C-alpha cells in the first residue's frame, strides 16, 4: 500500500510540465512516461485512497477489539478512538501546512469522528448505508456526465482552456515559491480537497465495509473466507482496471470521452477504484492465507513488509519529507527536471529506504516515531479509565467485545 501511495503522490510534484487542471499527470515526456501513466491510470490512481480507507476502517474495529480484550469498557474505547482521530487530524494539518497539500490523514480523521456515531450500528444498517452511498456516487457520476455533455454541446468552455485559465494542476501543488506562499496554497488546497474526500460516497462506504469485514474477522482468518476473498480479488480488480481504461486512453492521446464528460466520469472511476482497492486487500489476504495454511513460516521479505506495515503512519509521512524538499519549487526543484519515470523511480527508492529503516526499528523493538506520538495522544491514563465493574454503553453489535466465531452469522 505504501509503495502505491508513493507512486500515486509522486506525480503531484512534477511541476513545470505541460498538463491541465483535470489531472496532476504531465502530458509531455517519453513513450516510457506515457506507458507508466497508462499503468497508473488503470491500476493506481483512484485505487489507493479507497484501499487506505478500508484499512483505516478495519483498524478502528481491531483497535476496539484489542481494548475490549483488556477489560476496557465501550465508553472508554470510543473516547480513545475519538482522541486518536483528533491526533490524526492535527498530524494531517501539519503535514499539509509544511509539506503536502494532498494529505489524506485529516480527511480520514474527520470521517472517523463522524462515522463513530454509527460504530454501534448493526451490520444490516451498515449494508444499507453502503448501498445508498455507492448508489449516490453512481447516480451523481452519470448525471454529472450528462450535465457536462449538455453544457459542452451548447458551447460552454468547461475546462477553461479556451479562455487561457487552464494551467497544470501540479504547478499549483508544487510549483509555487517562496515557501511561505506555497505553505498557504497547500493549506487552502487541503481545506478544499478534504471535504471532497469526506463527502465522496465511496470513501465512507469503504470504511463502513471495513467495519463489516473486521467484525467477521475476514483478514484475521483469510483461509476461512477464501471463496469470498477470491471473488472480491478477481471481480474487484477486473472492474477497477476496466473503469480506468477511458482515463488511460486520454494519457495516450486517444480519448473516447470529451474533456468535459471526462471530468464528470471521474466519479464513476472512483467507484471502480474502490472495487480495485478492495480487490488489492483481498489479494494480500489470500497471500497471507497461504502462510497460515502451510507449515512454512513467513520469509525475510514478508517479515520486512510487515515491519513497514506496523509503522505505516511514519513511512507515509516520510514520503513527503523526502519528496517535497527534493522536487517542489521551493526546495531543490527537481520536479521540473524529471518526468513520470523519474518520479516512480524516486518512489521506489523511498519505499526501499522505508524497508531498511523499518528493519532497524523492528530489530530494536521500537515503534515508528509517529506511531509513538499518536499512541501517547490516544491512550487514556489508567486513572481516567472507567472501572471494569461499571458499564457505560453496550458492546458493539457483532463487534469487538465478542469473538468472531460468536457473531459471524448473527445477521
């Protein structure tokens, strides 16, 4: 996931190239750059945010279950989750202000705070909400495409290209100097983008789906859910990749949609991206099932990946710590000198560095520094915990206080 996030975010630093406000990808470069952009359009762009949202939501239930196993009452569990989300929001604000306006921590933190109102909802209620959210995204995408097509047919300049208002999105994100001006632009961008993520139905839907999956222990017991995971992996990835083809054709200079309709299509592309993100999670679970069902212990590569995963917050932020000063105009400005291929190679280098650092921390038995900060912000001191004998709030239905096998088929 972190490798794909690095690749997806790297294009936001490629300023000074020809492009548009519809996408951070440059439109110039070599044939190899074009091929990589096609692959990203099909398999990466719009597919990683839903994957991140799913894992974020899954982690909420895992956190609650682990606290409940230690005798912490539901009211305190929810207090800790709220504190955790507030901490993430503050980290996201600092991340956007100092380094990267495309931060997603803040948006997911706000979603976590809002969705906590549904944390005790039954699975049937969550399924209904997921259906409504995805349905609204589909209807909104189709109606948006129809509206933009109508405007285009009437001669309205949707993209602003004819008026000279169109300029590369990456230039707005990373091509501004001095640093304090760029900082204000990043903050404004973050404040504009975060609500978009929050109210894009597929992102909260991915979190709610994760709650359902976590209540059933799908990722903890992948061998038990192998048929379901196989269907999600094959169907989700196929749907997600197919939905990315129109965008990929644009990168090849062979669009099948007009510029305005293409902008409206992005909503549908995100729905397909959510399917792909869930498919990626299923593939990883199926790989894990092979280790669990066999006698062979995970090898060095698997252990290194797990070490990075334990410290995903730290290494997500590390990407911006390297990307921004290296590529942005206010730093060394190398984003103007390289193209998509160079950005992907830097992403691979950052990911390799993350693995090396994670191995050192794992060997020392230390958490990631950002995980340590968030943990201190999240946990309540013992004197503020409700005594175990006093019950405030009911256990989450089909949720953390109950073992998976006890509630798997309840509803």
